[in-house]
């Protein structure tokens, strides 16, 4: 069931851009949370991320790291989708389908990475054409099942490959990968998967990786980006369920996001696997907040609502 708490109804939430009385049609972007972490295979805690993140945006400002401002950009916090997994996933799938059909950009805050599954299904349902998915993560999440669960956080993009508008691995682009499960390794060996490991990102340079991603994804009219916070090195985001040493730096992540959002038709994105109980400093939460604010700044620029010096 979709629920709105006090912060979702607060106009100061999301950098003072939230318009709680507006409809989806009246705002520039929609944001919602899926506080579910029942799909994890290791440590939980990601269910706390949506409420904690929105609760820490009312004192932050709508500006980019280059000191550009977008105070006229408007968002609607649609609240959280909570309850039984099957019901929540069905509701999210239908809601995202409606947003995409309206041409409305959106952001989802998870939850574990399984919460991306209904989002991508909703996009698929709304379209009659192929679309691209950029997957930033320490893991590829292409297990057929994990611990008997077909909707595990380790199966996200395997479920995407079953959708009619994802025709194959060419629709997927993986960035920051540095861990792989045995059955994923078989897929990796036997298929031409577009994957840039974190080692590649360091050795080739993140701008070159971004350019390659843009080249591969530019054939799609619509692209979705999913950002698992464990794509970052745990030095920058320790509060996550399955951290892996040697990940992207914060600078690399921001540079990649800036280039991708500026040059590809990103219709929506998510930030998942932030687990506040696993990090007292809340570094992962603040990393997620920065990723959202930078992405929105680029969206604002695209519609003439970014003010620069």
C-alpha cells in the first residue's frame, strides 16, 4: 500500500522542492520509496533508507557541485510502497507504468536491489520499444535464483532479461563490478556481456568508461539507471549489506553520473542498498542524497531550470 508520512508531506523535503499537494502531471519529477529488504542474501537494513533519506533533505539546498541552483525544479514525493512483497511489487509496477506513459521522470529509493525489479517491469509494460539499463554495482545481479528466491537482490537483471523490451545483454551495461557468483560466472563466460569492472574504471579512466557507455546506450530512446550504493568503495559508503573493497570513488561516481545524464535520455533512476543501521556516520545515505541532487540538477538544466553564474 502506498503511504505518505510526515516527511513525504513536508514541502521542505527534497531540498525544498517537494509539492505534496500537486499531481504527477504538475511536477517535473516524481520520487517514491520502497522500504523493503526481504530480498537480501546477507545483511539487512536497507528498508530504513527511504524515510531516513527524505528526512535528511529538508536542510540541504537544490544545488549542484558546480554551484548551479535549481530552486524552481519541482518534485512530488509519492510516499512509500509498503506491505506484502507481491502486493507492493504489483503496485510499483503499475505506478511506474503510469509515470512512463505520462512521460514523467522519476526516482526510486530502495530498499534492497530487488526493488528495482518491479520498476523495470513497469517501464517495460509502458513501452513498445527496446530500452537500455545501466547497472552500477559491485555485483551484476544476474543469478537465475539466489537461495531459492527468484526475486532476490541478486536476480535483478536476470529478471530484466525476461522482459519483452530487453532483447539481450546488449540492452544492459554494467559498471563497477568486482564480485561474481558461480552461476553468474557461467553467464559471463558464455555471453557477450557489456561489463566494466571497477578495475577497468580505474585503469581506463571513468570518463572513457562513460563515453563507451554512452556509445553503447545511445541507440535507445529511453534508458534507466540503477545505482546500488555498494558500487562505491566502502570507504565512501560503508553502510550497505554486501560491501566490496576496491570500488568507485565518490569523484568517479559523480563524473559518471554527470556525463550519462547529460548525454543519454535517462527517464528514471534509483538508488538502492543504503543500509543506515550498518553505518553510524550515515555516509552511504549522504552519498545517495548527493547522487539524487546531482541527477536532478541535470534534469533541471534540460528544461531550463538550472541557474548558473
